[in-house]
C-alpha cells in the first residue's frame, strides 16, 4: 500500500511556529507531527510514502532521512504551492488504493483539526495528554495522573509544578519557577528563576527570562502568541524571551568563503570602526551604534509572523562604512556580503505586485546593486529596479562586480550615498535601508 502526504505550508493558527521550521516538523510533546504520521502509516501496512512539501522541503528531507526508522520508502517532492487532496490524488497517486492525506490532524485525534484557530490548536494539545504515544514516554516519568517530566530534565528543588503539565528532555527549570496547569514545555527549553508559565506551550530551545510571566500563550523563540486572542508580538528583549539557537528563517546561509572574507574585512577595518565609535561617544555624545529591526528573507509570504532581526550601523558615519557591524552577521551566516538591502517590516509590507516583491527574492546583503550603481537616484522606481534586476540576474560574476565597486568606497572611509528611500506608489515614504 502507498500513501501521499501533503505537508502544510502556511496556517494562520500556527504561523508563529512556521517562522522556525516547517509545520510538518512541529513538535508536540517530544514528537514531530510528521514523525507521528509516518509511524501511523507504517503500522497500517503502508510501504511507500510520497511527501509533497512546499515549505522548506530540504529541512523535511534531512529530518526523515531515507525513512528506514519507520521501515518506509519515502520520496520528498518539492512543490511550488500546497496542492489540494484532489490535485495530489490526480498527479501523485499510483493507484485507486493510494491514501492521500493532509497533515491537518494528529493520528491519535483525527476528528480534531489542528489549524482552525489558535484556541483550537491549544485544545488539541491538551487532549493529547490522554493520547500520548508510548515512545513519547520512554524518557518520561509520571509524577501524578497528569504531570509528566522527562528523566533528562533538570528541575530546581524550589520550583512549583501543578498539572496537567508535560516537560520534555533537556529542559531546565530554575529556582522559584511556577509551572501552572495546562503547560507544555518542549525539549531544551530554559525557564529561568522565578518565572511563571500558565496554560502555555513553550517551544523547543526557547528561553523564558527570569521573573517573566507567560500566560495563555504559545512561545517559540522570540515569538509570543496569545492563543485566546490570536494576537502576536515579537519580543525584542532577549532577557524576556529568546531563542537559544538563532537561525535565519529559511533562505540560504552564506558560504564559508564569504564568511571568512567578511571577517577579514571586518578585522582590517576595525581601527577605523573604533575611531568612528570614539567620535560618536566622546565628541557627539551619543551611542556608538544605531539599531533597526529588519527582516532577513527567504522568498515567501511576509506576514506578522516573519522573524525580524536587529541590525546595527555606526552612528558616526553615513557612508557605506556605517554598515561595518553588519559584517558580523555575514560571519554568522545570517547575511551575505552582496544582496538586496534588508527591509524593515513596514517597508516590506508596502511591496505590492510581483515585480516589487522581487526585492525579497534574494538574501539580504551588506552591499547591493544600488550601492554599486551609485547613480544618485533615490526614488521608488530606481530602488525597486535595482533590487528586481539583482534578484533575476544574481550570479557569482554580478556579485563580484558589486563587491569590487563597493569595497574601495567602504574601505576609503569617505561619505557616500548609502540610504535608499523606498517610496511606495501611494506616496508613502519609509526608510528601507539601515
């Protein structure tokens, strides 16, 4: 027997989780959604599975390997958009007996949709307490009828825990922490001292800061969504809520040659940067850096869940050299030396048609084609045209050409045109570049 599984692309009720990984890999009490379904299909006698993935199929392929752990032969097929069950049956089913499923429920709770609302998603997770798979409890100890704690979790003696609660492996619960009913804490999360969590789902590798209260919310990394109201915010203070493993959302990371080159440029120009910072602090009496929240794309829908990153510029300079701190993000792999300049969420939301959205079709870079052109134009058409042209014609040769034009101006430490203003056709103006 064969099966076709359609991995969910975007669901409004779980957009907070999609920021970090595909929804097919959503962890629920220690097991990924896809893992649960593959196990179910294997137990039903399925031998071959075709996975249709529109959202980061490379991550899904790495997560499942060759399917050997389930005894399945699995083929991951990237698709441009999530197909309907009817389209998937027509295009990918091998015979009339092929099962075609969407990952919109849990195998143990097939009558409860996962993605209808944030409140509904939380209800499903609470129901899961009574339908947990045996493998999910291999490292778990049941302290009472509704309190499950991994044997590999570290709980401070002064912590207070009230069920129903599920605490996964490698979780750290600090002194004085109060875990209240209806809480799920996934693997490797860290709840710091005197924090309180009530009726909430804490995602894997998420830090909840000391004396912070998380109530009736989903918290994953820096994203916080109230499941009752459906309201979402991104917490930019890492002392309150943060990811313990920062990763860019999707797009390709910069290669090691690019990272080493960025680090070399940063080290060689460090004396000039120190001089600039000293000028800001001692002469101008202001902060050495200015910070802006921007999005680092991959291509795809930009919405309220899109992860933002703080990037810094030197306050004492307005030329290309002001971007000197951003070379560190290149070294970390989160930015590229050459690309389209990162946009603020407000500027990205103003991108209208497919031509304008080409701005987001390439990785964010320290230097852009507009910088290399340096034609003095500072209008919407010029900025959009440069970004669109680069996204369509991006190549090693074009990158090298842009870098060779920008580096001399960057290292010469002279003032130059570096701020492009994005002017939407509606005549709304917003700064698009840090």
